[in-house]
C-alpha cells in the first residue's frame, strides 16, 4: 500500500510539473503584470514547477521529515544544550557513580537535555550494557547524518531548480514573443514571462540557500552532541573519576573552539 501511495505521489508530482509549465506557456495570459513585479504565469513556471519536481523525486515521508528538520530544534538551541551538558558533565557522572541510573536526571533541567542524552538515560535505566549503548548511539548518529544529508541534497536540488526553471520560462517566453510579434497586446505578457521567470528563479535560490546552511550547521552540532555522549560512555566504561572526566573532556581536541 505504501509503495502504491508513493508511486501516485511521484506521478502527481510529474503531473503538477508538466501541468504548470503547460498552463504558463501554452494558455492565454489573462492576468498580466501586477504591481510591476507580480506575474502569475511566471510564478507558476518557477514555484509550481519546483513543487512538482520535488514531489516527483522525493518520497512524501522524506519531505515531511525535511520540514520537521527545518523547524525542530534550531542550531542555537542545540548549541545551548551542548553547553548545558558540558557544565553538568562532572555532576552527572558523580551522581551516576553514586546512585546508578536513578541519579542520572537529578539536578538536570529536562528542557535542556538533548534527545541523544535522554535516549541513553532510558537505555541505562533499562539495564542495557554500556558497550551495547555505545553501538546504539553510533547507529543513531549514522542515521542522523544520512537523513540530514538527504534533506540537504533535496534543498540544494530545489535551489538549483529555481534558476533552471527560470531560464526555461525565459526561453519559452521569448519563443511566444517571436511567434506573436504581430500582436502588440501580447508583447507585455510574453516579455514578463521571459524576464520575471528568471527573477523568480534567482529569488528562490537566494531564499533556499540559508535553509541549506541551517541544516548543515545543525548536522555539525548534532554530531558534536553524539561525540559528547560517546566520550562520556567511554569514560564511564573505564570507571574514570568524575573530576577526571571533566578535565579530560576539556582537553579533548574536538572541544577546541567551542
């Protein structure tokens, strides 16, 4: 059933892409240019074209996950949570040595505990061995990187598609202009299609580029969170004293520059 829905989704994307291009380029423009810059036909070429292209090439679940990645946990929040765990690393370790799993969350604000840490707290409470927890953390980190890599590629494709669709609209607009050169009433709309599609395509690329940077930044910060967790697991496995663990983490090369 899921495969059928995905196939319908991709076919619908192709229909949206082709239908948008057909509407903008092969039907009569009855709207004209509004406010000197708003041209519905040109918008359809670029914006509807991008939507159709994404639907045709991206699974709907991946697209939903992409939007979640953009609006869930900003880079500044992740950075703040990393700093919070840094400050409480020694206390966390001391309470774990003293009270075991029951002491892990004592004195910590749940709002500032990263999901990676909450996950290992639950695993420790479930009495999973540290070596197995370490493998699970590494697997989660690998999955996180793969998912964000896919989302970044999707956004990069959208950013690249904007100018490409803009150039397509420019070429088709010029073709329409030359074909209807004798009809002076259509020169304005055809010129708008030829020029404004390029403008909208560039605008799309400019708007999407910061979102790509945001996901790349988020990926880097989440990687640091997992490194922090793995470092703690390794130290606890070796029964390092809590004060020694914090001193060692401060000297760790991956911490430099934070």
